[in-house]
C-alpha cells in the first residue's frame, strides 16, 4: 500500500497485491522465501550427485505444523555415504522455526555434511529427535565450516553424539561465532551444548546456555573432546558442573560465566577472536544489557 498526502491535508491510498515466489534460482543458487521453497531446494539436492546446489534464505521461514510423531523436514544429506557435499548454505541471519524431525542416525537441519559452508542460519523453537549423531544444525560433519549460526529454544533428543550445533565432528571442522540458548539437549552418551563428540574440531567464539543431560561423557560445552582447539568458549547452565564431559585431548579451554566473568566479559572476548578476514561478517551485541547473553548481528566486517 502507498498513501499520498494531498496539499489540503487529505490522503489517497493505492494498494496492490504482490506475489512473492517460494524460490528463485539465480546463477545456480536457490534463493528461498518459504517452506515450499526449502522443500524444492532439498528435492534438488536429493536429485543431484556433485556439486550440490547452493541455497540462500530470503526470509524468515516457519515450517508447517505436523501431527504428534510426524516430521516436517527430512535432514539434507542423511547418511555417511550420502552427504550434502561441496555446497554453501547462507541463511543471511534469517531464522527457520518449527522444524520437527523424527529420524534415525545423522539427524539435524543437515543430516551429514562434507566439505561445505553453512553460515548465518538461525534455528528456533524446533524439535529434533534421532538416535546417533544428532545436532541442531548438522548431525555429522566432515571438513565443514559453520559460521554465525544459532539454535534457540530447541529440544534435541537422541542416544549418542548429541550437540546443540553439531552432534559429531569427524575430520577437521570449524565452528565459529555460533551459540545455543534455551531448550534441552538430552541423550545417553557424548552430549554437549555445542558439540557432542568433537574430533579434529576448532571452536572459536561460541557460547551455550542450553540445559544438557546425559549419562556419560556429558558436558555443558562439549561431551567428548578429541581436539583440536577451543578459543573464547563460554557457557552458563545449572544442569552440568563441567564444560567438557570427557577430555582426551588436552586442558579445558572454556570459561563459565559467573562471578567476575560476566556476559560483557564474554562478549568482548568472543568478538576479539572472530576473524577479521571477512569470513565471518558478524559480531556479538548485547541487546538486553551487559548481564545477558549476546546475539549476532551482521556488520560486514
């Protein structure tokens, strides 16, 4: 609608309905605006061998409601032998909410991902249920860069290798400027707020406040730590007293937010470690004051 103000103070309004497509394809990349657009991209991935088509979100997307026990999303790349391979998914800071998955192994928004970049994706108010290798963003990763992603108010349930961002990292994976807030991560073994089982992993400028529960190898930040490095990792929860459930690689390089360590302290430290090479054009900001966890904002830096 467009409203014009006449010289005499009266108004005139004209309106027109504008149809927004579910998706469009620009230079081979799916620009997605709706749940149906996401389904179209996922279908294209399932019909492709290599390389898989890239995807960029053009809107926040709410997935449709489903009956109890049903699912509204099939993880993209859902087995060790069939990965989402060689593509880029850019959420541009948009949020996908109400994702419901009831699956087996390798479960998350992405099931299994190899040699891909996933950035700017926010997953909110979703329920992800599986067996092994279960994560909010990815169930199982190999040589993956995950940047500026978040999981908020989500429930993640399974048996082993469960994490808020990634269930299981295998070979070198990089997780940068990602956070998990609210919700519950609940499993049996190798359960962590950011990663369940971290092998060959570099985690930089990440934090979690999620509740984490498990029987063995369970930590607020990582369940089972098998390297490489954690830089500026922060956590705050009452369900676990330790950041790392089982540490096979080295010292605990995370910090709990309590006492003299405030969220302002954590925010400054995490921003200082985010690379300035343009690979992560996001920074943490505290919208609700210095005493609350930050969120990510696009800065272009």
